[in-house]
């Protein structure tokens, strides 16, 4: 209880500092603040992790703010308070690298300054980037690591970066990002219902310190959006190996990523997107080389003759073509390569309206290489007004013992409830 109170006090202190900061001009006003809150009620059967307890609660509150400091300068931040009855969240954000194994009770997701000048935008600080055209699969969106402490609601983690956007004309832009620190994805190895091992395992982990950079060129033609991306980085998801002493060690491989993606709309109803992403690395004999291809199709029915409701259908397929397969003697030492977990998978989502302010969402993720590995989510969403949104749903996971990750997670079915409130 004491650490919860302490965390609330920290948030209040931060907000007080933001609000009390004098404006550089009276016309720029105070912060624009939005608050989002979500709550999960878990009903799970994973007795190995929780003993006799199979019900627990998790809640998170996001405070998002934006302030204009000058005609050309703005400051954006996103602060999160998250607590749970399972003690998955501990401590407060302590450094820019953010390589803590556990989630923080108080976490600064974003905090950056943006400066606009003529054809240039400049950014400095902790940011979440969104690149590529995928809705569910994001083979080219590899700048930010992910928080996998909730496997069904993974979220991007902010990374410290310095970047710029250049607008040579109205139909194109060039973006460059430089990341001086390495931040790994947050992944539980043991002692969690979302951990990848169901028992205690000693893992030797070494965190690299490489700088990374990324470039993106965007072109907006008539009814076509095109992106060309290059990223040089360390992969934020580890590959696990057996060393010579039969101990498990992690390695974050160096990667070069080249991507070409596009999106277009046909007849104001069909939205087609997709692309090719080539992955190169420093040890192809160990990891191989491959190409991911993404195909996505979204379609909207307006006043459908069967249901008399608006229906939106989204679908995406992520496939793989191996350019060079790893050597067999190297593969034998690999325990798990989580970067390629969702290859050759299909995602489907259907949303249909119930009245003017409510939706029912049904989505399913199919891992096609292994039968009986899929994730189903059914949710009801109601917009009470422009500020308040309520969401109630259920998650179900099926897995077979040929894919140990999903087989383990198949015990993590849950009911969830979300509340989202926006302060104007």
C-alpha cells in the first residue's frame, strides 16, 4: 500500500510542476491533458504460477499532455501509473535506457520537445514511433521495443531519440532518427503467467550498448501512400542459446532492415496495404536471412442488407520467404527465437455496430504453421459520450504442445474491463 501511495504522490508532483511552469507567452495557455484508464479482471487457471489464486486485478492510468511553449516549440508527455494485485509492476522510471525487467509503477512512456521551422521538424526526447502500414503485424516498425508483460495487449515502449523530418514538397517527407541507447523489449522468462518458461531457469543475459539509427522516406501520390524504410539496430527481442556449459544465454543480434510498404483505397470501401521487409544480420549462418511479406485487406459494409448495420472487416497475413537458412549445427543450440514467433500467421477482425454508440468486436489470430494455435478476443464497446468509453470483453487462447509458448499461455483465458475517459 505504501508504494502505491508513494507512486500517486510522484505523479501529483510531476503534474504540479507541469501545470505551474510559466508560459513563454500568455497566448499559449496551459497543458492539454487527457486521462485514459483501463482495468483487467483476470480469471485464470495457471496454478503453477499463482498457487491457489486464479483471480487478480490489474489497472493502469495514462496521463497524456501537450503544451505549446513557443510559436514553434511544443512539449509532449505520456505518464503511466500501473498497479496490480500480482505485483508485476515495481519501482519508478530511473534512466533513459529503461532496461528494467519488470514494469514500473510510474513510467514515463513519452517526453519530448518538438521544434518546427520552415520545412523541418526537430525532435528530442523519449518517443514512440509508428512506421509502416500494418494494422496488426508490423514487420518494418522496429524502432521501439515492446512490453510483453501482457502478451495479449503488448504495447510499445518509448525510446530516447534525436530526429528530424524534412518536407521537400507537399507529397513527400524524409525522416531520420538516431537512438544513442539500446533498450530491450520487456519479456518475462520465469515467474509470471506470461513468462516463456514454466519453471525456474537460470539465464545469463548481457545487454548491448549499440547506438541505432533509422531512415524513412514517405511519398503520397494520388490514392497511394508509399514508405521506404531502412533501420540499423540490435534486435530488442533476444535469441536464447545453449552455451558449451549447457546454460541458457541471451543474444541480441545486429540487424539491417530494408522495407517497402504501400497502402491504397479502392471505391472508398476497400483498403489494401502490404509490403516486403528484408532482414539481414551479422551472423547469417546462425540466424539465416529472410523476407517477410505482408498482405492486408480492410472492407466496410454500410447498411448491409443482412444485418442492417455498419460492418468493418480487417484481415492481414504475414508470410516468410527464407533467403538463406541457418546451418543445422547452429540451429541445434537455439532454445528460442522470439523475433520470428508470428511468421506465417493470419489475423481477422470484424466490428459491427449495435445502435449508434456501440460496437461488437471479434478478432482471431491464427498461427498457420501449427494447428490449434490461435487467440480469440470478443469485446463490447460503448461510447457513453465524447469523453467516456467503456469496453468489456473476453480473451481465449488455444495452444498445442508442439508450440510451447502458446501451450503455456492457453491457461491464461481472462475477462477484461476497460474504461477510457478524456478530459477536455
